[in-house]
C-alpha cells in the first residue's frame, strides 16, 4: 500500500495525483489564477487517508459518514483568510475488472457526505457540505483545514465478491 501524498503549491499551476489500491484515492490540485497574490496561492495539501467501506455484503447498503473512521481525510494549509474552492469529482460506480470482465456497483454521495474542520479531531459537525457541488470557504485563522468525505455503497444482491475500486478527485483552487 502506498503512503499518502503531499504537494506544496507555490506559483500558478500544479498537478498532483495519488492513487492507492483500495476504494478511492486521487487528489488533484490545479489552479491558474494570475490575479491572486503570492500569499493567497501558497497552499499545501496532503491526503491523509482514503475512503474505506471495509467489507460490504451483496444486497446491502453500507454508508460511511464523514465523521466515521472509514472516511477519506485531507489536510490543507495556507495563509489565513485565503478563499479557496473545494471541488470533488465523484464516481457513480465502483469497478472490479477480472479476466477482461468489469463488474460494477453503485456509489452515491449525499449533500452531507463531506465536512471540514480547523482541527484534526473533526468534532464540529456543523461544517457539513455537499461534495456534489463546488464549496467556497476561507482558510481559518490558524491556516489549517481538514476535509473528510464519506459515501454510500449499494451493491446489488447479485454482486460478485472482490475488491472494487474507483477514484475521487479533489480540486483545490484559490479564489478571490
């Protein structure tokens, strides 16, 4: 298993990709905002953990809340009060390819599947947001933001066993 990725950002454009064997794990940081000051664009982003449903039984629905231990976790650090936009590109299916045949099962993300907090404990349930929509926020006074995302796995009763995978892409963009 690969270790989590880390990418500091200074300048106008940066790309970082991390894929882990498992359910989800890609982080993408792209921006092109020449009108922002250098202080506003000095961000670092680290993916700390991928989304993990654990064992899911065929025909059952299993949800991971953003406050659950199985939620994916990201860390963003930057200049306080910098405005950023978080955009998730989310899969609609998990895939398993074996012997040239691809099996699929649905995955969904609700309007409360993501949350952020300024501390690692994530004990502020009021910062829920919809990962299906871009989310604008300001980096808090200590310059740190933690982001968690969960989801719901819905394999049909005919689902074949195996390790199904997909990727989540998170785009973090400084904005004015």
